[in-house]
C-alpha cells in the first residue's frame, strides 16, 4: 500500500542497495548533526546567560522571539540559496556562522545591546540553514520511496544530541551561582562543537557535491504557488503546536502539582523516539506516509490526554512514550511528503519551507496555549486540563483534515531531467 502510494506520486521506484544508504557518507553526516545538536542543546541555557547580563524572562522572551521570527522569514532565502549554491556550501557556511554567533555572545556586555539581537538572528538563521542543507543533502542520497527512512534515521542524531547537550549543560552550569566565566565557557564549547561538526560535514560532502547548474531560476513565490503542499504544512504546524505543551507548559504544570523533576519524561521521550525511528525505518514504503502522519498526530493527541491524570513523577512516563512515538513518525514523514512533490532542483526550497511549519506551529501554539490557560480560569474551568483537551482535539481535527485533503502530487519527468 505504502509503496504503491509513493509510486503513484513519484513514478517507478529505482533500486538502491541498502549499503549505499548507510555508508560512510551517511555516518559522517550523522556525526556532524550529532555534534551540532549537542551544541544547540547546550545553549538551551540561554536564560542563564541573560540572567548573568542582568536580564529576566521578558528580555529572554524578546531575544528568543526576535531570532525565531527572523529565521522564519529567512527560510525562503535559505532554501533558494541551497538550490543555487548547493547543500555543501550552505552546510559549511551555516556551521561557521553558528560558531561566530556563539563567540560573539562572549563579548556582549549589555542585555539591551542591539548586537545581542543581531547575534541571535545569526544564531537562528544558521540553525535553519544547517538543518535545511543537511536534510536536502541526505534526502538526495536516497530513492524517493526511502527518503523518509533516511531522514528519520538522520533525525535520531537530534534526539541523542539533545540528551548529551542538556547533560553537558548541567555539567558546565549545573550550580546555584553562575558567573560570567561559566556562560562564556558554554559559548566557547558550543562554537568548538559547531566547527567539529563542520569538519565532519566537509568529509560527508566530498566528491559529487558541486552546486547544481540551472539556466533558469524561477522566483521562489512562483515555485511555492505551484508545489506548496498545504495539508502537509498544516500537519507539520500542528505537530509544532502540539509539542509546545511538552516544551513550554509542562514545567509550569508540574510545578503546580508539586512535581519538580521532569528530566525523566524527556529521557523517555528521546529514547522512545530513537527506538521508534529504528524499528519503523521501513514503514514509509510498507505502511505509507499518509498513515504515518495520521498515526503521529493521533499519538501526540494521546500524549496530551495522558497528562490529565498526572499526580506523581512516574505518571509522566506514558505521556513521554506517546510524544516520542508521535514525533518519531511525524517528522520524517512530513519532510518526505512535503518535498517529494517538488522538482529536484527546488528541493532546498521545499525542505526549508516544510521545516518552517514547526516554527509557525510554535509561534501560534505558545500564545494560543497561554490564552487557553487564561480564559479557562476566567470561565471557571480547570486551566491545564482545558489546554490538554483543546490541544488533543486540535491534533485530531488536523488528522481528519489531512486524510480528507492530502493527495501525493506527481512529479513532472521533464522537471527531474532538468535537475
């Protein structure tokens, strides 16, 4: 069923020996992404840096929001650059840009300095460009019916990197009093990890990675108008909004319940996602991308509902399992479904556009979640249960919408030949 669906979308499925998919190139790319995600996760402690500079939650929110919105608007430019310059060049430049942004933070002395906002924008744009370039590069290594598999396996490096990066952050800054030297060491360490990731990316992209040569470059808006996969984008945005509950509101929810240790739920979440990715790596061609996206959305909905009866730390395990399973299925499936309908010469634009769905979901989901909590109290309804139920219903509705509207888009043979 899954293979037939993909065949209808992309034409005959070429043979591709498994060894070629998981050869040295893949593992260099995997190592690069792993090191980079350790660096990114290490900087989850940006709040400590802002506090050292004399700022608080308000300044932290403005800095993070400015970077996220700026990178969101830059994604179209990034995608076009990948298509015109090649994934290799953008991958390497973005890793170096990330390192420069990290080092720049060391020399900022005022939390209100415009340089801090400029560095945050460079930081976020570098992350967006690197992940867009690495996924575009990896996606091009696989035949169409195994794109989701390869992207999914590459994505396990992200979960492992998050585990290692947060542990490294605890090691470097896990104390009550944090000095300027501590946060400076954090940024220097992240910069070194990013440069090491660039070296592995250089090894991964050796040979056969010259920038694509096309005589014509259609405007990005015209390409998106012709190939933009709205149902897939909506599913990706719903995923981003659904995960906001775990990433943003879980800590305040558990604090209200008197639960102060939430690290275990993220460990369960990450480990479940990695195991699921490995065990289901061939599901895209066997089960089908459509079913994987629907199952992923419904799993996230179940994860929301499993938060309702929580009263002890171990009660969070079930939700962590559901969130990890749903995330593992959704991410590679959404990226594959959103990109296989684009001509190969526009695959960078396709990848960065689909990745922006998560940003859109989080930008909408975070304030929407806050509004639900506020209005629930004013209506004398339980605040957090209302949030979890509304989020679960939203995910279920999007799953129904996706089933009703998603149709794989055939690829024009001439478009592929031109690429």
